């Protein structure tokens, strides 16, 4: 399975959540609402989830193994860093939203 597109939908300047991203696989499957988080000076991704009746959260979709998670995380964070660079060049980091 190949990542064929990554869209950084929204960037955030404040707080630990830095971006919301959509990823397309093989040009046929899109996963929306992947979050880029920065905590303890480290970036990582959080997969889309929903809240259960007991107030816990459950991933709607997630990688099955560490190798694929690493590949996905690396690609998403690289796309996030590129979007931040582009926004900084345009002077619009705080309000950047893409469709």
C-alpha cells in the first residue's frame, strides 16, 4: 500500500495539536482527521477516533504493525513540516487552512 497524497487541512500554532491531515492510499482510500501532536519535544500522529459511552476513545482506523505506523508517521510529519515552511513564507501560520 502506497501513500499517494497527503493534505494538511489545518495548522494550529497554539497547544499540542499542530495539524489535522488527510492521507490517501493507492489513490483509492482516504483517511481523514489524522492529528499531528507535539508533546515533550516530539512529533507523533494520532489516528481518527470516536468516544465510547464509557468516555474512553477507540481508533476508527489504525496501522496494524509498527513498520507501517512508522512509515505513515514519517510521511505525515514531513508533510506537516513542509506546510509549516510554506505558511511561514507566506506569513500565515496562525490562520492557515487548506481544503
